[in-house]
C-alpha cells in the first residue's frame, strides 16, 4: 500500500515536470509544419494545432501522428497532412 502511494506521487511529479518543460517539443515530429502552425494540445497520438493557410488565416486542424510514422508532416493550405 505504501509503495503504491509512493509510485503515485512519483508519477504526479513526473507529469508536472513534463508539463513545465513542454515535453511536446521533444516528442513531436520536427517538420516544416512547426513554422506555420501553433500547438493547442497534444495527447498522444492526436496533435491539435492552428495552421496558417495560403491566405494568411489560421485554421484549426488535427492529425493522428501515428499515421505519419516514418513520414513528414506538412501544412497544406492550413491542414496537416502526412507526406
């Protein structure tokens, strides 16, 4: 019982630490989409962002990053797609 409590506390500390240092920057694909999109949320495997389209307006979009394994993610007129 005491071991479970310690494990829970350690998990909470880890989650706080990850949020503080924005762990998404280290685990999300680093492709050209980062230059034209703003991250709203990332709950693996879904990435929610707002991306700039060809007319300069931002569009809310999301993508399942697991579908893009070994592929680049790109912003196509405001929508994220796998290459």
